[in-house]
């Protein structure tokens, strides 16, 4: 039983994305955090100065267990990636909000705004 629990725990940890910090976008006194929808970010931060969109095809593996053992299947999944750039003026760094399939997953800093 312990071995099964350990195997499930390790398998789950390997399937999760490895990110050290949660994404948080600060817009004035509003915060949009990791997992926020695009509409939530729009309500909190307004329209971005720029939007870019692309589709990526990624291979995913799933493992299923049954009485005969385990099987691994590989299939492809399409992700829609959007990057919204916010320019908060010359005294603040621009912020790039990254969405995967409509959910906030990352926030990166750019150069100073104009």
C-alpha cells in the first residue's frame, strides 16, 4: 500500500508544471493572480496595449493502471497561448501577462513604459 501511495505521489508531482512562483499581475490596487481568467484580468487591469496569440501542439502522456498492469498512452494537445502587454507609464516596468487556454499562467516584466 505504501509503495502504491508513493508511486502515485511521485507520478502526480512529475505531471505538474514546475514553476517556483505563482503569477501575479498588479494593476493599481488590483491583483490578478495565477489561474485568473482573461475576463477577470480585463476587469482588473483594462485593455492591454498589445495582444499576441499563438497555438502550440504539445505531446502529453497518460498512464492508466488495471489488473493486467499499467499502460502509457501518448496523445497531442493544442494549447492557445496569449501574451498581453500592459504599459503602466514611464515610472513602471511593462508587464506581459501570459495565458494558456484562457487562464493566467505567468507574468513577465519588460522594459520601462512610455
